[in-house]
C-alpha cells in the first residue's frame, strides 16, 4: 500500500514533478475519497512558516479554475497540500502536437481569464505553464496557486510561454524572448500569412511592451476571430481515424458521454490496477511519473458545471487524452471537507471578520488593552494552518492599544 500519514492520507503514485513540488494521487482514508496531494520539500528540511501561512490564506478560495485546497498535512521534512481530485491529466503529459491551433489559443485565453479572476481574489504570481495546469474534460485548472512562479512563467509572460509550450510540444522554455518568438514563428509556418503575422504581433507585444495583463488576455481572445477566415482544409492529424472513432466520446458533452463512458470505463477497470493496490510503497514518491501506468480510481466528485470548453473543436481536433487517464467516478462523498484556519493576526478587525466568514467560520472577538497597534488582531484561539469543519467558531482578540497608566 502507499504511505499513510496522520493515519488519514495515503499517497499512492506520483503524477507530475516540477520545480515547485510534485503532484501525487492518493486517498483520504477517513472520508474514503480520492484526493491529490502536492508535496513541497523545504530547503535543508525546513518549510518556512510564512509559506505555510500563504497556503492557509488561499485555502478558502473557491473557483473552478483552481484546484480546491482541502487540508495541509506535514510529514517529516515535507508538507503535503491536500487538493480535490479531478479526472483527466496534467497538461504537461498531453501530446499537444495533435491539437489545432485554435484549441491552443483558446486554452491560453481561458488560462488568462483564470488569472484575472484570481487577481480579484488577491491571488497573484503563480505559474501558468504546462507543468502547473490540470486538464479535466477540456477544462483547465491551476494546480499550485500559492507559490510564486518564475518571471517567464507568470502573468502575461506566462501566457506567451504557455503558447510556446503548446506550439512546440516542449516544456523547456528558452531564456531569451527572441528565441521564444523565433520558435513560435517556425511553428506557424503552415498557417496563413495573416494568421501568422497577427499571432506573432500579439506574442511580441506581450513580451516586449508594457501592455496591461488585461489587454494581453483580450488580444489572445481576439485571435479566435481569425478562425472564421481560416478556411484551409484540415491537416491529416485533424481528420477522422479509427483511433478517434474509438475515443471520440471523450469530446462529447458530459450528458452525451455518460452512456459511452460506462462501456469504456468498464473495460479499462478490468485491465488497470485498482486504487490502493498492494505493492505500492513510500518509494513511489521518488519515482518519475509514468503515464502508461495510470490506474483506474474511484471516489471524488465530478465538476458541478457542465463543460462546453471544446465544443467548437469536437469535429476538428483528434482526442488528446493519454491512453490511461486518471478516472474519477461519480458518487463519492465530498461534503463538509476539512478547511484550513486562516491567520488573522495583524489584520484590522473588519478584515479579520470578513476573512473568517469567507473561510466558513463563525467568529467572536474581544477588545483588550495590549502592546499592539490599536484596532489590529494580536491573538486567536485557533492556530493558523490547522483544520476545522465548516461552521466552527474562531475567537480573536483586538488590541485597544497600550493600557493607560494608572495615576
């Protein structure tokens, strides 16, 4: 069996490794559901306290474009961030050379909209390159949004880098902007001159001109209008073939796909190892991810929203799913997940109240004299980073300033 810690979470298989951490699939033994665990190892065995607090600060965020944080679990010299599990693949494992140009542009545009929504939630600076994106039924989501990404991988630079990765099917991003543009230009040689020129203009201005992020996202969205004027016949890789006929159900609307999925998942489940198969050990954490060894899994919810992300591409693009995707079946318990206690210290009273409510906590506060800035929280009864159940109550103390001197 995989390694279990805190007698609750079982780590079974590494799915992806990146510079910021590694993504694993596992199981919540208490709630009997499939989960993702993101492992972070500190330098010299230390995880900075402020890093854990940052994870706690974003744990109450709810957005379909961000994998939801369920818990934080320390183990030895690492920290595991427990995330909701979704069907699909990490984008870094998908062969994007089979994608149409418009599908790639639309994905970049969708990621840009996730960045915008995240900024409204005061979450900024995370990487948007392929190593940090999960694709579930065509819908993208950011895996790690609490760590700051490299300059090349975040914001508008990150959108161009992502487009470079999709076009070249390479995870290695050149250090120089001119090299990125050169390779993008080469990848567009088979496109019409008008399409090629327009895309290069957007990428060049994004990397070299101080355009606001919102403008860059808008320009990527406008590129999709060029599709109407691009009447070239589909390439051989975009035409129907027996492989597509066998897998095309992966591109159907979820309601249409349900009937076909029963047959496909049933066949896969017979041949793939079941979740929790004996023989997995903690050494799996050190193995390189191997998509050919993915397992059929159970537990965890489907997305509450029905996806139509690739509706325009269903008749053009071949299936991009790998042979053995992570399969999360419906029907597992997914209610009342453990939440993370936010750090209210140093906040003003009003901000602390709003933060507690945003995290699903009831609250009460006390005004007391303290050698602390007046109006700011200096103590709380629940430790930041610990877990609680929605509806629990947190108490915090607000400073009235230093006690007056007695006459």
